[in-house]
C-alpha cells in the first residue's frame, strides 16, 4: 500500500531474488543495500529514491 501523505521517506520490505530472504530497507538508501544472507544487491542509490533490485513485497510507513 502506498501512502499519499507527501514526500516522506519510507521503508520497504523486499525479497532477495537469489535466496528469497526478506529484508526491510530504506527506500532512499544513500549506499548500496546488500542482502544480509547472500550479499546480492537489493537497492542502489540514485540520488533520490533508491532503485530496488529485489522484489518489493510491502511498503511500510
Ligand atoms: Zn539473498
């Protein structure tokens, strides 16, 4: 569910496409976020919203 409350940052739950580990990450991550289990890149910084590489399961606000 995506909140329309404004340009607030959010946390999102993503699943690693490699090992299926589910992890909560910051959606404006300023550094690469890696899977804690296998090291696969889950998100890469773009200057704004991070580009999510894994599968987004849920947005948490
Ligand atoms: Zn993984």
